[in-house]
C-alpha cells in the first residue's frame, strides 16, 4: 500500500512539474498592455513599465528572426534591442494609451511610446 501511495505522489509531482510552459513561450502579442512580465510570456518575454503607459510586452532580440510575427527587432539604445510591433500608421498602435507609429532605420515603423510620454518629466 505504501508503494502505491509513493507512486501516486511521484506521478502527481511529475504531472505538476510538466504543466509549466517552456522558455520562449508567448502569451500576449508584442506591444500589448501588461502589468507584469508573466502576462507577456516566459523568459525572454518581458513587460516594460518605465516610460511605457500601461506597459508594453516586449522580447529581447538580436535579429528580426528572434521576434514573433507582426514585430521586428528594433535598436532602442546602443546596447538594447527589443522586439517592437510593426506598423505603417498610428492606427496599428495603442494611440489612446500614448503610442504612435515611429520610423526606424530602413524606413520601417514600430509602435513606440510617443516622445511626449516620458514618465512625468517636465
């Protein structure tokens, strides 16, 4: 009887361990509203909060191939590249939340927090 109980406990433990999603699993599209990284997906998906009204689901990248469909790898600073939602007009972005379609190198556009949205700086 003790052996059967041990087997049941082990089986349940393995089943629970198998329920977590693998790394690099996307839950929300790039550019979606978020308040925590767990809403966007598993690592390397992240929820950018500072400077991003109502959050912005993003993913670290090195090339466009690292990004999901409808997004591309944008250089945000000298050392930082993140997947950003692709756009051709502001309509594709969360305009009501303060986002607009901004041109980046190569004439492509990405949804990004408007320049006037700076987290409260004068």
